[in-house]
C-alpha cells in the first residue's frame, strides 16, 4: 500500500510496447489489487517431507555432480554407447528399412568394412 502523502511510482510506463492509455489503465487496475499478508513459511508434515524438501548439505556442488549421465544431454538407453556401437546401430537401422537404392547399399557395405 502506498504511504500517506507519498505518490508511488507507476508500475507500467507506456514506452514503445503499450498503446496510448493502456499503461494508465494497467496502473489503475494494479491499485485495486490488495497486497495480501506474507505467506506462512512452509512447515513439513512428516519426516519424509522434511527429508525431501530440506536444504542441501552441499550448496556449492552442482546437483549433477557424480551422476553418470555421460557426454551431452541424452539420457536415452543409447547415451553411453561407443562411436563404433552407434555406427553399427545406425547401419542396422538403415538395412532394416529395406528398398534401398544401389548407392545406399554400397554405402552400408563400405561403412561396415571401415569399422
């Protein structure tokens, strides 16, 4: 709430984004919104909630420290496969599609020899 004898700064200014009069309307609407009391601090209802929502014992350590997530954001079942295994899987998928052109079949053969 504004203090008596003190004009609060407007929450919205026209700038380049609001049409003429919209900033004034928004500020008037904001004056109608009452400030509620401060919310009560969270209180866990049991040991499980206290454990789950408590602060960390290591605030300076990233949450993923020590997690075996492998390189990059991929968390699929193929996340930890080697490059050679990836090539094998890709070539097998290409073969399963069937109806490949002569060039694709030649590429698959050449890639298999290169592994």
